[in-house]
C-alpha cells in the first residue's frame, strides 16, 4: 500500500532544489580513471569492464545497483580486468554497497514484495570480479597455462575475462567495508557468478571487511593468486560459502560463514581444491593459511562442512566449524602430497566426522594436523539465528571452549604485521563483532546488539562514567556511595544477573548523597536488563526471546535512595529513615533512605528501560523494577519504562520526587506502589498487566504511612494526572487498592480491565480523604468504593466527575503479545477526547504539568515510540496520528474523501484543520483560511506539528525528516535525518514513496 505523509508547508523559501541521490545508469566500460560519488546511485544492467589500466574510485557511502536487462538479455556486473584497479574504500560509518536494484524497488519493480528473503531471493544481478596477474594452477590437459578465462561469462570474450600471470605482488586495488548482496545471475545452466570472485589476484591487493549476502552461487571464490584477506563474511549463499581453486597461495584471518537452514539453497561451507592438472600434484600447490574462521552450516545433517579436492594442501588453524552433515570430506583425491593441515580447531555438531576423525593419521589419505579433538563439542556461541530477529551473535559465551583454547603459531612466511594475535578460536572474541554497524547482517537486524563486556565488581566511590561502547555486567549489588556521581552515556546497556556461585544478584543502588545521571535519548535509550535477555536463560539462546508471562526475576533492579521526608514509624515512634526493602537487614548506611531535605537531588533518569528484574533473595523479598526511597523533588524521573519485573514496577517510599511519562508493563506484582507518605506530582503514567492473574496483581497499591494511628504524618498528598491503567482483563486482579489513610489525588485518568475498580484495605480512607476526580472508569467486575466517591460517610473517597464503571474507553488497541496490536491512544470517538478535566494543583512546580485535552496518558502521539522495549519488541502498533484522524466517521466531505476532504476549498484538508495545532494557528474547518499563509512568512523556523503537519517560514529553510527502518513492521528504529532544502514560494508539499 502506498504510504503518504502530508506536510503543510508555507513560506517564502529561497533554495531552488531538493537534492536526493540521482540514478546514473552505466552503459559503457570504464576505460579511464573515474570516480563514482555517493550523491549518485549507479545502475548496472550489463557487465561493466574496467579496462585499459584505468582506476575506478568509489566514494564511501556509494551504492551500486545491478539488475537484468530483460530486453537485451544482459546482467549487471562489475569486472576489473588485469592491469586495472578498483579503489572501493568504504568505512564502518559509510560502507560501499553493491546490491540488486530489486532490493530498492522490489522484484519486478513491485515494492510490495519487499523485504527480500535470502531463502528465496538471489540471482538478480551478477557480482564483483577482480582479475589479476598473479600465478595460477591451471592446466589444459597436462599442459600448464599461465592464464584462464573467468567462470560466469560466455567463452571467447578475450582479454576482458582472462586472469593469471607471473606477478605474485600484482595489485588490483582495495575493497574495504564493502557489502555485496543478492547476486549470482545465471546466464546459462550452471553458469552463475560468485558474489566476489578473485582470479589471479596478487598480494598487494587489499580485501578486508567485506560481506557477501544471499548470492545464488558461491560467496567468495578465489582462483589461484596470492591475495590475502581479512574479516570476510559470507551469509546465506546458495552454493559454497568459501571456494578455493587453482593453487591459491595467500593468508587469511577472521572468516565467517553461515548457511541457510534449507539445504536446497545452500551447499558446503568450503570447497577447497588444489589445481586441475594431471596428475593432481601439479604446481603451484594450494599452500594458503586460514586462521580464525567461524563456519556455521545450515544445521546438523544439512549439507557438508569442508570438502577437499585435487591435492588440496592448505592449512586451517584456530577455527571453529559446526552445524553440518559430514565435518570433513574428500572428493577426487583431496588429500595428496603435500597434505592439507588442520590444527587447533574446534569441531561442533555434525552427522558424522568423515576425514576429521583421521586428522594426524599415518595413512596417505589422512590429513595432517593436531589439537583438533573429536566432533560434538558444544561451541557455545551467544546466538545462532538465520532470520532477522536480532538473534545472531557468533561471539563465544563466557564459558565457551573457544576462549582460552590452545592456538597454533602464525606461519613464518606471512606478511609482516598481517596476522593479529588473539586469545580465542574462531572469527570473533567477546568484544564487538567486526560486522556491527556496516554490514547488511547488522543493518537488516540479523545481528543482536553487541558491545565490549565490562564486569563491575566493586562499589562506585568516586565519580565515574559508563560509556556506550561497553556493556556493563552486574552480578552483585553495586552501591554508588561517598557522594559519587555515576554518569551513564546515552545508548549504554547494563546487564544484571545472578552469581550462582556467590549467591548474589546484580542491582544498582544510588545511596543517599550520591547521584545517577542516566540521561538517555529517544534515539539512544539507556537499558537496564537481564543478561538472560541477551544470552538466554542459563546461557541458552535457544530459549529466546523471553516471555513476560514466564520470565522475570533474573536480576534485581534500580534503586535510588534520598534524603527527603518519609512516613515511617517504629511502633508509634516516628523515624526519619528506614532500610529499603529487597536486601538483608543490617547493611548500614548503604540501604538507608529518608531525611528532612525535601529538595534532595538523586540525579536524573530519562529515556531509561528497566527489564526482567525482581530477584527474590528470600521468600517475599523481591526487588522492584525501579525503587525510589525518600527521593527529593530536585531529582528528574521522566520517560522511564519498567518491563516484566517479578515484584512491583515502580515503588515510591515517601519523598517528594516528581515523575512524568512512566510505563509499567507486565510486572508480576503491583504496577505502581506508593508508600510511607509520598508527596509528589506525576503526569502520564501507563500500566498494562498480564492476562494471567498469577503473574500480575493490582494496578495500584496506594498507601499512607505505617504509623499508629494511621493518620500519622506526612500524609500521602501526592497528585497523579493523566494515567492510563489497563489490568489483565475483567475479573483479573483488582484495579486500585488504598491502605493506611491514603490521601492522594488521581485526576484526568482512565482505569479499565480489572476485577474491583477501587478497593480499601486496612483503613485506606481516613482523614484527609483520597480524591478521585474527572476520571473515566472502564470495564470491571464490580465498582467497589468507586461507586461511593463523593459520598457523605467517613469511608467514602472524595471527588467528583467520575461517572460509573462500564464506560468503553475506546483505546485504539489492547494486546498483551508482541503482535503490534497494543495502542493505548484513544480512538477518534473515544470518550477520553474532549472530556471535562480537573485543574492542576496550585502547589505544583512551575511548568511541571502539561495542558492537554484528553484523559489518560496518551493523545494522538504515543510517547513510547522509538525508545521503549514495548516499541522495539513489536508490542506497539505502528498506527499514525494521521490514521487515527482518518478513522473519524464520514461527515460532509465537500471536496473529497477523508482524510483529504476540503469542505471549505481553501487548499487545506479538513483533517489538518481539525487538529489542535492548526486550530491554535487560527485555522478552522468550514472557513477559507488560505489568507493565513501570509502570517507565516517572516521568521526562519520550522514549527513541528507533532509528526503530522509542518509549517515552514522564512528564507533558506531546511526540512529535516527522520528516516526510520523496520524489518518487522512492528517496531521502527531511527536510521538517519534526511535534510531537504525547500524552494521559495508559498505552497503545499506532499511526500510520497513515488509509486
């Protein structure tokens, strides 16, 4: 379906062009030095040869599209002939991409068939071919030849397809940070092109950080030559991953391969040959060296691992091979003299060992080598996944046998400084994968988020910064003490887990006087989660993803302890401090909270997601997701999510802290728990509970103090505005329960989907009374005390304008699974829109409360989009504000069909004019407002109207659009800003996808 975003743009703008990458079709060979720039997109519909010793330079960030010319019967490929050079030096931030035009436009030009799938899509174009002048082992019968014609093209094309010679140090250029995708065009049966072909390429050529993805022939094939490579990834190709032929002599480190699970669109991980001469022991021998490969097949029994042919004589060291049928095979005299060598490798899961079992044997057919062990080793990678679900993480787990295993020495003939010394077998260590950021595997969502692990083992006693290039692991409670400040960079992930040996559990506690400065952003939230979310329960990624009905309590939580007043009594004696729950007693100052500084400042938490916590250190002693004990009013808590905690989501003990935009989803106890005389202001709270009542409880347990009698001070005189509280379903646990002379106020909110709407336990209503005003009460089994709000008895809560239970709040969507169905915003005809509202309290901090025209936590915009786990895991709907507006029942449309109807014919749709943002600017449905444009032509500014419409004013304006990407259509991730210079003149603009 065509997606259109309508933007209302008005103003006198001077820049005359809108600049996007232009399509440039390459129709002739490159015969002189040429540069392709990233502001163009290059399209190849036939083989393009770089000849005549020319050099083709490709800028970082450039994309080259190949496709088939169905009329001419040709196919796009790039062939760098002998003597010519290709300089394709991308960067991690700006890789160079060779891909199919179908990846952009869709197969047959139909974007409805996107995204492409590596099990079904490939062969849309040819590939990238480098031909050099280095020696090869190719014989015509028993006569050695110095050159050969490259495969994949018709014979007889002359010099353009010849490779091989006598210059071992030949230089064909450089490929770095290059991704090659969806190729392998078959010009005749069995004549496909490899993703990357290196024919007779010499040792001065640089091939590093290259990815080949979903090619219908081999991923990388090397024909002879002396080229060296490093950090090569071959994913989901339909033939061999790495194919070596014709006496290749070179050095290689850090190879990675993964095959499709469907064996019909995959083959061997490696087909490694000697030469094609007669006899097989012709020269040059294939005396190459491969170190640190990670080769993952399609699964046990799916195609073979490595197969040797024609007197293969190479060496594989320090590598890991797994998930195939036969581990090591021999075809056509694969083992001869000199023998191939396999040393210091780890062999994982296979149907059978084949020749792997005879490595180091004395027979003529036994490969040489040592220190391999038997097949069947659990290699313990962090995650193997063949779909774009973030589950692929080929790094070893902490207890993987790949770490610390004995390693082979590097060969003496290697180029100086080529091999990198590491302490693991395979292509990856425990730090970031070298595929992160630039590869298609990363960008399309196959790879999980990766970072360098740092285990935090000691309390923080001096000011410290945690940076977003590291992942911090907590296996015990970490206390920030001594007035230290812990700063956490946006985008940082902190993992908690249990130390089963020491019996401790990860938690982060900010003690009195210390501060946490965790200021995430929508684009880079800060995440506190369980290590099990990344590595799987018990280190088994096969149990991922976690499920909020079954998974929680893997670590503790985040605790802030402050110096603000609390209502805590020891018997009938008031205390100024208390020990925080969730820890053993007697830990001293580290767990104490409370005091007499109402303006105490414990720091900042913004755009923070806290997940899968609630560790139970003894029965009934779990830790809340976020605990605020005696926290003061100068602390900032905004845009925080607590997801799947086994105790409460947010619990506040006394204090004066204020919060805004807090979401609690699928926690196993109360969503919001308030205790010990809390006094604070709160706006935009959201909760949703599990449908299974055994892994959930009340939406709110709101208490006064614990003194004797219950009317001890300070009273719980907090104010909560604009809450949306959704229980597990009608009859599943209770809504809000009051205790111990609760005296808070709930206003302008909506509560629904529970058993009893409002309950009282242990003298919940006393003096002063709690107040419930201007709230909408949805679906419940019974009203409880809700029906007596505003009554005249001592046990009746105060309040007005609540109505009765049973009102349909008309949320856009309620779902408790990750199907994109959760949308807690009100539908266009919801009673939450335009309902009467309570005024804000006079005692509120200046400008704290935001004036809105709806009840509940959401209007047209969902503030959870972009940063929250609910968003990233696909729970939230992708329905836009525009679509909600378009769902309004049809009225007199005048000029057309909603949402484009323009009944007053002023050039502005009724949908746009009906928004509050345009109403504030003076626009009215039914009135000709075209003259108002002149009012917006003086200042240079962009007025963002809530992702829906924009007004551009002034000269030289730039419209910035945020481009988001998704692999599931259930969760969208910010990719980049697109800056569009706008031309002069007052006019309307509409952006479409061009179809």
